[in-house]
C-alpha cells in the first residue's frame, strides 16, 4: 500500500468502513454486507 494510505484520517475512514461491514455481518444482512464491502473496495481503489 502507498504510504499516504496510512494517514490518520484515512485509517479512521477505513475503520468506519470495516465496522459497517462487520455490523452487517452480525445482523446477518448479506446484501448490506455486500454493499458495504463494495463501497469500501471502491474507496480503497480510488486511493
């Protein structure tokens, strides 16, 4: 990963995105988990 990917702001954003994925999994919401994961991957891809 690029060094800039590890700024505090981005790290917090990634944590929020990971939490959203986990929340969906805990709720047994596969569609929500899929949407959250795809949103996260799009974010990572742009950076």
